[in-house]
């Protein structure tokens, strides 16, 4: 049940209007607002609705992120813009694929934040700005830098001239997987002068029909039935992986030159890294891919408002995640060499101090 209508009562509470005005004037509270826990979802939903800005709420644990996102959906006048930035499925140092749901969710939200850098509306806000809840684990995960995300985002429009082979190659390097039929996000296909692609998190695919090298039409289509849903004039196609396969050959070369563990489990991934193509466990190698990896906060637009639900709890949880990760690393390094880490494996999560400072 949605109870957003009750927010009008909150707006009459003394001090709320002053808080909204101060935020619009560029002031940021430097201390706790002192809100009781039960009132926080309502206040956050009201601020998001009244400011029209992207809002991010940081919480310590995953279960808290799930609960708060559900509470915000109940309070928000736009429940469809409330999301949770998902944690990677494996634990740090596990060589295992990320779940498709987590991968698509994270990339879709990164793309949504980039879209928020478009010009402001007359009231200083943007319709449909996301309200996102992020747990400590999701926040600490290293990801691709914002400049890499933007440089591998492709814009398609009707009338555009494209070199199809080059475009499809670029999508491979950006993490898209070739398929006979596009039925899920992160895949693309080609049939003569027609190509289909589905961005991460999308519920419909994009079909482009070429006349020579010109995009003659763009249409959205149902992934299950393949039927056209509508026409498009332009569309943005973001990367399909936080670990861009284009960096794979460089990483494979470095690992090959430093490896002294014949038969190690991770050596099975070298051929795919060398080819620069996506594969299920590619995110395991993400820490090697970027000299200066980012976190989710580095992708936020300048207008975003970041709120912390429990500062002490967030700090404690991040420190505990760091300790657990170090124990896991020590176990991998002291155990069976064939199940160990690749040479000089960088930490897959950031230090808490780099975020909390």
C-alpha cells in the first residue's frame, strides 16, 4: 500500500521547510538530523519528492537496505524510482560469476545516474530522479571509473551512419555477449542489416534496421515475443560489465609473465582474457583492469544528495567487511596453491577510510 499522501502532514512539521530551503541553497547538514528511526523513510521520501534530485541513502547491512527500499516504496509518490544498488553475489576473493540480477541492477543504476547530468528543469530538479539505497558491501566493491563508463556508452539515433562491424566489436569490448536471439539484457545479435541489443536492466530490447550504413529505424521490442513495442528516435547503450573485456588482453599478458602455478584454477580464464571477450567470472579480474578503480559514489551526478542512515553502524560494518575479506585472502593464500589467487591480486574492495574520510 502506498501512503505518500501522508507526506503533506510531514511538510507542516516545523523545520522541514527550512531544511528543504537550505538544501536548495546549497547548504549541507554537517551533523545528524536527529530523526527517530521510524520517521526516516518518510523524511527521505519527502526530500526526494520535493527536491527532485537523485538521492542515495547509505546503510550498514544488506537486510537493512532491503527493508528501507521497501519502506521508501511505500512512502514515495514515485515508487518505481526507488531502487536498491545490489551487492555482488560472490564474497570478496571468490572466483565466481556475479549473478545476472546484481550485474544488471548495478549497471542500470550507473547508467541512470549518468543520465541525471542532463540540464536541470525550471525548478532545479529532474522528473524521475532515482532514490537508491546502498549497503556497505555494495558501496565498497570496486567498479569501473566514470570516464570508462562514459567512453563505452554508445548513442544510437535514426539517421546516424555506423560501421556495423566496428560497432559490434565495441559492444564485445564493453561486455555484451553475442546471441542468436536477444532474449535477455547484456546480449546482441545481427541478422544481415538488422541488429538487436538489450542494455543491462532493460525490460525491452532495441532493434535497429540499416539502409546501407545508415540507421533507418529504431524500435523497442518484447524480449519474450520479439514483437515491436514502439518506435524510438534515439537510445543510449551503456556498458554491459563493470569489468570491461577490452582490458583482458593486457591483464592476461601480465598474469602469464608472472605466473608460477601450473595448473592453478584461474589459468582456465586466460584464453578468454586474451581474446578480450566477456565470460561468466570476468568480474573476478576487475581489480586488475583499472589503475584507479571507483566506487558507486564516484558515479553520482553533482546534484545528488547523499544521506547516511546510521553513520556509526556504517563505519563498523565496513571495517568488519574489511576484516572478513582479509581473513578470506589469508585462507586463499595459505591453502592449496591450485585454488589460490593470481599473482599480486589487488583488493577487490576499497578501504573504509577512503570512503568515510
